């Protein structure tokens, strides 16, 4: 069995899209994308076709891995934005060979920290990643509700001040950190928005989210990506509630979702559950430090 690799940038984009869809066939959750959405995902997530790989077995395309790269605080970080093997080639060690070549690529590029997410039920993939040095650092919750959100304006008494802006403005806050969740990072939220919560002029917390609208301008959905509170505050629950009141816009009728919320942020997870959001999927967040 001859296993070889090729940069995705050397293939026609339609061929790459087809390989993605074929490789994720029968996956735990539907991952197939039409060509236009596939191209959009590459752009929005900052994925590099040049430094992503197609895998071939005896000359036949068998799978792929897609990577994104960013630099924070002088450290180069990589994100595995999708690894999959076609059904006919699964269970033959191809996934491990692909990941080993991908880690070699990371080394060649000087990557110091790598992250990925895996569906919690995908025990085989998690074991593979752990065997290669990745470790689980958190669980990520995906939650949603179609039901109205209760008004939260009177659930706290402190007179916080609120500032609305674009997601990128959160970087100005003294306690902002990019974190390990790639899709909750500012480069992935170019069209995202922010809510900053202040207490007497001092930044107390913030939330990052994205809204979607229909053709007539009607609000169709709100997706929450992150809520953070300044270190040392004893009013974390109230700060988060104030931010979420602005994010969710209780008077509006639309779908509300929370994407890849870190389970270790128990105050936030409990708040969202209390607001009626139901966990529909769980992932594990895995990190490899070199």
C-alpha cells in the first residue's frame, strides 16, 4: 500500500470540495457543503489550501486534512479544521498516516501550538489524536432554542453600562485573550458583533456574537460564541446576564444558538441552560504543544 500526500492548493477547488464531502460521508454529523459554502468556509476560518493535505492510497484520493494558521503573542498556532477519510479507506491506518504527515508539516512551519475539536462520541478519533500527543483540555457545548428567551433586565440590580460594537473591538479590552477555540477568535468573526459591559467606567466583561437576517431584513438567528468576565470579579453571573440580555434581544422572535461554549465556564453554561438553550452536540477541545 503506497500512501502519498499532495497540497490541496495543487488541486482544482471543485475537486477539493468533492473530496471533503466524500471523506465526511457517514460522519457523526452532516458535514457536506455545496461548493460556494465550502469556499466561504475556507475564507471565513482562514484555512490554508497551500498547507492542507490530500491523502492518496495507490494513487486514489483517500482523505484530507485542512489547516489554518494564526500568530498570537509571537507564537504560531495551527488549527485542524477537518480531518476525514473516505469510508472505503477507514480502519486501515490511513488516518494515522495522514495525521503524522500533518504534524511533520506543522514542524516544518514552526508551529508551537496546535488545536482541534472532535465529536465526543468519536472515540476512535480521540484515541488517535491522544496517541499523537494531543490532550483534552475542555468540552465544548453546542446549544440552541427556538423558544422565546425570558427578559433578563430585572434579574440583576447593578447599574452596568453597555457598549455595543463590532467583535474586533473586544481586542481593546485589557483582559481579552484569543483563547484556544479557533472559531470564537476575532479573525473568524469579521462580521461579528460585541457587547462590552462596564462597571463605573471599568471593563467588566464582554460577549461575542453574530446575527443573521432574512431577505427582508428580519432577524432570523443569533449565534453566541463567547462570554468572558474580567478576572477577580465576584459578580460574574450578573455581568454575564447583562451581556446576554443585549445579545439575545428577548423581544425578538428568532433561533438562538451558542456555539462551542467551553463547559469549564460553568456559570455561563448554567445560565444558558436556565434560559432554555438545549445542548444538541458536544465536542472535546484538544491541544498539542510542541
